[in-house]
């Protein structure tokens, strides 16, 4: 069954002096302000396309990795992933996924291999093909 999720963005003015907002329509979780300055410099309590990509990618990656591990007979107890999206105007130049997992009965090498599988196959990774995506996987002690 296909699902559709919706966000809407509004912008006023030029790129460098203008401002806008993005609304998470499907979830109704809120409106978030965006400006060029808060995208390319300090966030100052505003979001950016890169932060939204990071949120989507880290969430999708956790779901994909959970599935890879479960299919391999080692379902995770927990996974915590950070996505760092680098924006060097005018391009996104890389995404680094850093995951820490509590996964019984698995070696560090097996966990890294599962993380690479998830990196390559999560739907968000598949959509973001114009940049380099790396993953660093660590088992929690």
C-alpha cells in the first residue's frame, strides 16, 4: 500500500534577503522558519532543507538497519543514528551517518556490514544519489 506524506513551503523575497517557512502538513507537527542566512550560516532556531534531509535520512536508515539485522537473525535492542548533512553552497557535498547500536550476538564487523547494506538500500539513500554517503557503525558497550 502506497502512502503519501506532504510538506508545504512558502517563500517571500530574494534568496539572500527573503524568508520562508515549511509546514509538516501530514503530521501537523508544525511550521518551521527558514532563511538563507540560517541555512548557510548559524541556524538561530530555524531549520533548513539539509536538517530536514538529515531527519529523514537518519530515521529511514534506522528502519532499514533494523530490518537488515532482524532478517539476519540478530534484531537490535536499539539503534541511535546521527545524520550530518554538509552544505557547501550551492551544493550538498556529503552525508555522514553515525550509528550506535545495541545488538546481541553480533560482531562489530557484522554490524558494520549490516549498516553498509542499510546505507545502500534505505529508500532515502536511494533518492539521494548526487552526493557521497558514508556510514560509521559502533556497537554500544
